[in-house]
C-alpha cells in the first residue's frame, strides 16, 4: 500500500512541476509580447504625431487602435497573467479586472470598424468625403468607440456574472476568468453581438471597397490621371488595413471558439495549453499591427525610418519624412 501512495505522490509532484513550467513559460512569452506591443504602438503614435500628412481621419482611428494595443501590453497582459495564476483576491476586484480585458478587445474591434467605415466613405463619396469626415468628427467617433466599449465591457458589473461567495465583502477566492464571468455573456453578448456582427459588417465593407476601386480603375478611359492615381493609393491602403482586420480575426477567433466549445459542450475538455495558445494569439495581435503599418504604408515607413535615424542612430536624415497625401479627386472620379 505504501509504495502505491508514494507513486501517487510522485506523480502529483511531477504534474505540479509540469504545470509550473507551463505557467513560467506562459509568463515569459506574455512579457515579451507586452514589451513588443508597447514599444511598437508607441512608435505608431509618435509617427502620426511627427508627420503632419498622417493627421487625417483614418489615422485618428489608427491611433485609437494603437492606444488600445498599448493598453493590451501595459495593462491587459499583466492582468491576464494575474488571472491565469489564480491569485487570491476579492470577488468584485477580480470581476473588474476581467471586465477590463473585455473592454480593450471592444475598443480594438470598434476602432477597426471605424477604419472600415472611413475607407468605405473615402471611395464611395470621394468628392464629399473631406466635407463629411472631418478630423473633429473622427475624434468624436473615437470617443464614442471608447465609451461604447466601456459600457458593454462593464455589463457584468451590473449583475451578469457568476454567483459570488456568501460573504462577498470579506471572502477571498481564487481569481480566474471563468470564476467570475458567465459564459453566456461571453458567447451570446460579447462574441456573437460585439465580435461576429462587426466582423461581418467589416468584411462586407471591404468587399465593397475593393469592388468600387476595381470598377473605377477599369474605367481608365473616362477617368483622369489624378483619379487613377488616387484610386491606386486607396487600393494599396485598403489592402493594408484589410490585412490588419484579417490578422485580428485570425488571432482572436480561436479563443472565442474555445469559449463556445466550453459553453455549448460542458462535457468537452479543452486543454489548458490550448487556452494559453489562444491567449497568446489574441495578445500577439497587438504587436503585429505596427509591423503591417511599417512594411505596407509608405508614408508611415518613411517617417519611421526618419525617427530611427534621428533619435536612435543619432544621424541627420538626408530627406524629411514624406509629407505627401493622396492628390485631389475630380468630379470625373466620383463613384456612381
């Protein structure tokens, strides 16, 4: 009997050590992603601040997305580490921390939706775009994105959460996401309403954007040289921003799908390592966006090189960052 008990104890210790190694690896990877997210997106904000040609409504929304990604690195990832380790805390403290994770996700997806709508208006009503979409209105839209995100993300604080312990004000318990957040909120409200619906709308908007641009480029005989150049620039930028949307979907959908599996199939077991991979993918998305901007948007790339040469390498760049923006659009290029 004693040898059997010893074997059980040894297996338990081995399993515990294995999970400790997994947790340590998880913390190390998350810390690296957090650092890359903060540094990369601070550069995004700095590029837009330095290059006045980038201070248009589209880049207002890109700055909003970058600020959300900075929050992921500086706030969400450290809080996610705390939750994953199951540290002991008060129920409502743990609930508020979990809500913050949801809020930042909402800001990201609503910023992407705002970018898609802005690009749609840019190609659909090019001659009236500058009148309708002003920088002031863009910042108002950014404020609405953040406000809506906070309101939807804080819904669990109003009562849509797991049942708290009996003595909620004095009892401490293990802080884990599933211990405070209800899966019906995460699946029906957060995923279906605030992820699937916006992603579907954005997919439709970008499909229409590419259709309109292709249609205009095929009508070169009627279009002016300026309008052809305008739509080619719009096509290149639209491809870059659509890539940002695609990366968001690829990085975030696995985690939401695993939540759906847990909710709709309670008997199904999702490995802890799978959840870790899903969390990694959702967080690494914040570090990928600056790479897309740097390699695919020429004006951004030029300004970034200028910053690196001047402030990192301490060299005087021969050329100043590109200040060019898409040329004026004529009436002939207006979308019918």
